[in-house]
């Protein structure tokens, strides 16, 4: 696979000043990287944490990747997932028309996650 053919996933979360808050996102990124070593994986945050989405995407693009999927790590689909993130992606699309940006549904909308959370709660 050439660099141009590589794909990337950005795990997008809210952000926090507390460094311990980042551990679950970083654990997901590490797990994903292990299972898909050809996939470029980065975390990005809306606020209070670095890198932000634009910075993470620029780093990916500098490596020659031209297909970036953004996965919102939000359980609830509030204003950030419905409004803020699509606006950020639209700005990136305008600034970088040579890159394919795909916005995935928030993880909280995935029935598999809902089922897993229910199983955990039932234990």
C-alpha cells in the first residue's frame, strides 16, 4: 500500500484539562492501531485538549494520506456532534479539497455499543 492509498481515522472527543480523561480515547486508538497497522490513527479534541481536529488532520495530510474518517466518540448526540463537528469538517473540506473527509455516526448511535453498555450494566 502506498502512502497515497493509506487511510486514516481520527477519534474525535470533547476534551478535558484532566490528563486521566484522555486515557480511554488513547486506549481505543492503541487498540485500533494494533488491529489495523496500515491505518493511521489519531485522537483529536473539540476543546480543552490538544490536538484539535485541524491539527490532527494536517499531521495526517503531511504524511500523504488523502482519506480521513472522523469517528465522534460521543455517547450522546448533542450540539457538538450535530453542529460543531460538521462545521469543522466543512472548513477542512474547503481548505483541502484534495482530501476525502468522511464523518461517521457518533459511537453512541451504534446498537453494538448500546448492547455492550447494557451488558456491562447488568453484571
